[in-house]
């Protein structure tokens, strides 16, 4: 292996965050000359407290973030006009759905978006039109419904929005994340690997949710977390790793290092 790509929530982070054991194994991986890349739906503000180095793929591929300098080095936002069209289409298909805009710094939300999230990043919009009129960069358009599971809302979003944008979910209850067309975790990771001269066959990847699936299938070794989404666990060809409560990523990486699967 030349590069390890790992999701955060439900994959690397356990009930108490990043365990000492996992942190130690990640250091061993880097010391062995293997690149480490965090690949997450989270925006950068959630990564800084982890104290990791290197580069992170954030917001499902919309942002490339330098963990050392805490600077965004690439941004691929969703155009406001497309976000507006996507919201209108999904709003017709699923009446009552609420929308919010993730800017990478804060979350701007309309009154119908009543999902709880961190108070320190909340910015209230007067109405849905205000989401677009503010002119904030749209790293992700968030759609939330109390009446739908994430799986059902995702299916409805993909049918309603079509090829206007990318739709996925990362396990949030009733939450779907909408990005610019072509913006995905796997696309961002593939570009990063190409720039470093690393082939997919030399990548070990870990994930637990539908937004991780394409990345796991692309990597030479793709590990679905045993406590993850049924879609991943039913996908042929994927390996399995224990859940984060059992330091599953650390367990697998320790075994790979011990077996000298390092080129």
C-alpha cells in the first residue's frame, strides 16, 4: 500500500473520537512512508481538533484541505442557479423538505430546516430565496426531512434532480447532501492519487456509508466497516473491518504493516 484513505464518522472515529490506539497506528502508517488522506463528508472545521497532518478531502470532495496549514487548497462549489433548481425539484417531489447551505465555514438554513446542528455555525436565512440571494459559496446543499429516512430521501432526490447535481448521504437521519456534478469522494481521491503518481491498486480505503461506496470499489483494497450501511455490506468484492468502537481501521492497518504490505 502507498496510500490509506479513510472516512471519519462511523469509520475512524469511535464513541469517544479518535482513540489513542488508532492515533498511534496512523502515525506508524505515516512513518512507514504511506500517505494518509482523510476523506469525509465533514467540512474542515471538524477536522482541526483531531490534530492530524496531511491533506483531507472534505465535504464529499468539494474541498481539498491542508490539515497542517488549515487552508483550503481546492474548492469545487455548487453553482447557485443549479442549487436553486435542485431544491425546487426535490421540494416538489418531497413536500416539507427543508434546505440549508454548507459554505465550508458555516451553515445557512431556511426556517423549514429544523435539524439540530452546532449553534456556533448556524446562520438563519429569512426564507428559501435568501439562501441563494446571500451569494455564499455552496460547498454542499443539505436537504432534510423528518418524514423520510436518508435512504428514501436519497432515492427521491436522485430521481427528481437527475444529472443536475450529485446526491448522496452519509448516514444522517433524513439528511441528503447535494454537490456539483462530478464532485464525489472518489473523484477527489483519484485526482489526488494521480497527482502523486499512486495507482488505485496501491490504495487501501475504509468507509461505512453510501457516500463511501464508489471509493471502496475503486481502491485496491476497500474495507466496509461491519457496523456500516447494508448497501456496503452487500457489495461483492469489499473486505470487512471491525467498527470504530473496536478500533477496526487500526486493527486492519496494523496487520497490513506487520505483513509488510508496503511497496
